[in-house]
């Protein structure tokens, strides 16, 4: 299996952007999309579409790169012993994913909290865990549970709370075609099953610091 690595010449926020593509998979996926373009009534040989199958293949590999991630390892890489037992909330985490039913995007925000039980985790790792699960073919309900379970099983906290709010293009572009509908899912463990703790979390998520 051959892999093509492309690295940009500039750095963003201290990171060098590296795009990794499996060339064999790109060629296979691109060949299918060339046929799909023809089945849609297009001419795959016209100038504007010559590179489209390859571009789509690369885009799909990027949009589903979460299959190669190990979310538990992401958390373990920045776990620290700390005597802190109050709620930690990370809210407004951007979510971009692909509906597994129609392979159309859904996107929105995730709000996550946990109550440490001996360990805290580097704050940047929580959005990375969200991305690792979101960058797969998904349904929002499973995505919400996977984030919750990963944090609960890895950190062993006193409780985990996850709320995800997303717009689904499979609802707004096709089917029922409702443009402004938002789907909200939630999942809780431990202390967040308690109504008082859960209400505090929801209040902090909805509060504005401005």
C-alpha cells in the first residue's frame, strides 16, 4: 500500500498541516465517481470535471479520517493527577460529520463536561476526541454516546455530560426540506444523572460571558 504525504509550507497555530492520502484508495474511489458522473448525465471528460473524481476521493478520505484516530489514546496522552473535583465544561466545540444514511453533512456544536475523580485532561484533547468520532460516517445519537463513553471509560470521572446540537443537510436539502430545524442529543453518566448537577451544566452551557 502506498501513501502520499503532502505538507504545506506554512504553520498554523504552531502546527504544520499534513494531508495524508492512500493513493490506491484514491484511485479506486475516483474510478467509481467517474462512473457516477456519467450516470448523473454529466460528461466526465469535460474540463471542469476532469479532476473532480480525484478531488472527491481526497475529500472523502479527509472527511472520514477519524477511522484512523484512537480517541482513548488522545485522552491518555494528556492525563494529569490533580486534586480538583468541580465541574469542567468545554462548550461550543465545532462538529462536522457525515450522515451515514445519505452521506450528506451534519454540523453544529458539542458541549461537554466532566467531574474529575483524581485526573484531569488537557482541555484541547476534548475537542480532538469529538473530531475523532465525528470524522466518520455517523448518526448524531451514536456520536453523542461515543464521546460520553470514551471520556467516562478513560478518565473514570465522577460523571460526564454531553450535549450535541446539529443541523442535518439530509433534512434541509432533501426529504422534508426544513431549513431551520436543529437536532439536539444528550448523554449523561454518574453525577450528571442527578437533576441538580445536570441543571447546573445546562445553565453553564447556555450562559454567556459577554
